[in-house]
């Protein structure tokens, strides 16, 4: 009877140790994966998809950076002479 209790405790300890090492392994692998993903972030080139903002006013650049809006004259919808600030704007200041 004493031997079976000792064997039972030994099996529980082995199960606990096995589960602990599995958890440590999963955490280690996820840390490696996330480190790899984080290192790849700095390697992507942002300039390949950058829009040419030469000739834009500082207000147009700010609107593009903050809101993602591209000026109508940069899209080719309106000529440069007719694209004054405030044209076609509703509720603006």
C-alpha cells in the first residue's frame, strides 16, 4: 500500500513536470516567433509605396498624414488653377 502511494505521487510529479516543460517550450517558441516578427518590421521599405508630396502645401501634407486625404489636384480630378483651399468644402472653417 505504501509503495502504490509513492508510485502515485511519483506519477503526479512526472505529469506536473511534463506539463511545466511543455508550457515553457510553448512560451519559448512563441517568444522566438514574436522576436522574428518584430525584427521583420524594421526591414520593410515604406518609401516604395510613398506618395510624391512635392508641390503640396503644408496643410495638404498635414491632412494626408493625419487623415489620409489626398488633395483633388494631386488625384488629377481638378486642375491646379481651380484647386484653391476651401473649394467644394462643406462645413469647413
